[in-house]
C-alpha cells in the first residue's frame, strides 16, 4: 500500500535542488511524467496513484518550476533542463521509461529521446508540439520575434508572463461550463512561483529557446521513423496554442498511435484526469508487458 502513495522528494545536483514526486515500487524501468509551463509536477497529482499500481512513476518539477531550483539565466535552456532530468534518472537508477510529454516539456523530453533513443519504450503526448502543422497563425508574431528580437516585435507578442496570462493558460478557448471545471488554485500556485524575483526573465528566456526545439523537428521526425515507439496521444481540442492539425501530424508520423480528443483545453489533466487515468494505465501495461525483462526492483 505504501508504494501507491505519492512521495514528495528532493535531490541536490551541483548545488541545485531538484524536487520530484514518485510513486510505485522503484525499478530500473519507469514512467517519466514531464509537466508543462508554467505548472509543475502538481499537474499529475490525480493520475500518480493510479499509475503507481502498474509501474514506478517519476514526476519531477522541471528546473525553475515548482520547487526545483533553476540553473543560471545564461544556462537556462531546454538542453540544460534535459541534462538535469537525465542526471536525476541516473541517480534513481532508471534505465528505460515510458515518456509523457506536454507543452514546454515536449522539447525537454525530445532532447532526452534524441540523446538516448534506446531508453524510450513508449511515448505519451498530451498537447505537445513536434511538427510545423501544430504552429498555426498564433505563432506568426513569435516567428517574427525569432528573426528580429526587437522591442517592437516583442511587444507584438503581448504580455502573458503575469497573473492574467498564467490563468489564461488554463482557461483560454474554453466555454463557461468548461471553465467551471478548473480548480483556481492551479494558476494561483503557478503564479506564486513564477512571480519570484527574476523568474519572469528566466521563463521568457526559455520561451525564446523554443526556437531550438522547432529547429529539431527534422531530427524528431527521424526518431519517430527509425524508433517507431508505441504512442498514446491525449489532446484537449480547445488548446489555443497548438493547432489540432498536430494530431494528424502525429498520426502520419507514428504508425502505432492511439489518439483521444477531449472537450478540454491546454491543461487536460486539470479537468479530465478521471478519463485519462485508465488510458494511461492501459497503455503503460501494454508497453511494459512487451519488456518484462526490464522490470527489476531497485530498492
């Protein structure tokens, strides 16, 4: 029973604290849950206990999010975040994993996958973009800023790194009856962490580094084509940031894909954890059932 309870833990690497949640019996094979922005591992609070009955589950706060310390501003990139998660996995003895990606953890997860493709047993994508198809007209001002990072082009993107923008990440594009399903503490907790001195600059730098993720789309396509990981796609269809055309792009890229669209927004688990949990556990059971030799207890 104790292993199905979520543990809230910290480890220190190079003087930086990395906070994470884990549940299940620790083994060398795990489910790695990577959250979006501006959230934290809190996003997975409702699915962790269900997954723990089937697998060892790790949900870190990405560096600079939640209760994890960030690296210095000059080194705050998706590559650096991936390296810190990689060190955590090594420290925990995890050698293989089912990888859950969403939003801004998508670049982090794909950096891990491109560095160590043999470690990825399966892929869960929830409102995470890896194709040009998902970057619709809303990204046009961003593309102009990437080409010319002037003050004028920055202003044209709008100001979203504030309390209202944090709240809108959860609620944008939703009908009133769907907005009522969202617990307000989610964006209040996010803003409490984001509003600390210097953190808006950190998160804007990471936003700018998304350009490097887009530049890797061809490498990601090669990973999909050569590794052909079994995949589960979970999508809130009212996402204002990533176009629903991304779903079809994943369908074309991954022959073994099970896709589910929900009447939900960008943060799907905030409103549909009960519907998602059995899909996740079924997918994990299927993937890990193909690799029984990997399920070695660690402690």
